[in-house]
């Protein structure tokens, strides 16, 4: 299973970035092999539509879940339509803890967006 985490730098020990669509980087982790890669968010400086572009990035990389701290309505709807699970970091303080909590089934799976949309 491949998942994506929103992070602040391209390292496995990076701080978690609470923003999904405007995260600085995405960490793509294969939970079966624990292989990972960090990719700069291509929508970071987009003038609009960052959440949708981020959701497209997730589906392009064939990830089944996203771990972040915040999902706006556009990103939420796009990820939900693609069948991608969205989970909140909750009390996780770093990447490894977030991965451990996810694998243990202790992260909250979202049923609705966590933030209002941003326009303009």
C-alpha cells in the first residue's frame, strides 16, 4: 500500500505539514517495503486550485491514502471520488509516529472536509 504524507522538507524525519494542498513536500511511502521518496508539491505556489492539483498528484502516484492535518472541500471531494482515504495526523509529532499510528489503525479517517474552501 502506498500512502502520501504532507511534510515540510524532503526527509523521512521531516516535520509534518498540516496543510494538504499547500504542503511544501509530499512523502510517498510504500508501507509494504518502507521505500519512500520525497517530492516537492507542484501546486505549492499555484494561484488557485492547489487542493485539486494536489489530489491529482496523489492519484497520479497511485496512492491509496493521504495523511495530513487539513483537507479543504475541493481536495476532499476529488480524493473521495478517486477512492483515496484521508486521515488526520491527530497527535502524531513526526513522520514515523504518523506511520505507526496509521498502521495501527489509530488515525481518524475523514468523512467530511476539515476546512472551508479558499478562493482566489
